[in-house]
C-alpha cells in the first residue's frame, strides 16, 4: 500500500515538473511597440495599452513590419471590477485606436475579438491585464514574453 502511494506521489510530482518546464520553455514573440503580440493571427496583431489607457492595435507582416489597417474588425471587452466595458476602434495613424480608454485599475480579464474581415470567423484571445513589470523580461506583465 505504501509503495503504491509513493509511486502515485512520484508520478504526480514528475507530471507537475514536466508541465512547468514546458510552460517555461515556450518562447513568446515580443511586440515591436512593447505590447502583447497575439498568437496565430494573419497578419500579426499587437495590442498595446497607451499611457492614456486607450488601446491600440497594430498589424504586422511576418518580418514585423507595420501594415496599413485593412478590413480588420477588433472588439475588446474588459471585465473590470466596476463591470464590463466594450471598446470599439477607429483607424488612426496606421493603427486601430480605441474610442474610449480601459477602466481604471488592473488585474482584470481582457478579451480581444479579432476578425480579418467582416465575413470571417472571429478569433478570441484572453489574458489578464496587469501593468506590473515582469522580473524576467522587464516588460509589463500583460505583454510578458517569459512564458511563465
């Protein structure tokens, strides 16, 4: 009985160690402007919270060169403690800029819904909006590339 329990504890510990190593080994790509580069989008999209808390979305080619805004449709939903806020975007200076800022504070959920064009299927991205600085990569936590 003790042997089975010991084997079970060792197996659980090994699985936990392997999953932690796999998450730490995942290399995320940095957004050129310091924001979060959304994975698996074409073209690549970077979300950046500006100093005035408005959100900008910049699109890039495979070499991370900026692309003009096309027919992309972006909606951001912030699930703050004060309630949900839906941000809509308008093109400006080659980017999409939110018409309103994010709610005050941080530590709340963000959902980014991105459509390449009006008739395309929406891609959804979820992350926690955290403006503290990561100790590893020195970027804001919502745009951290350490993979932790």
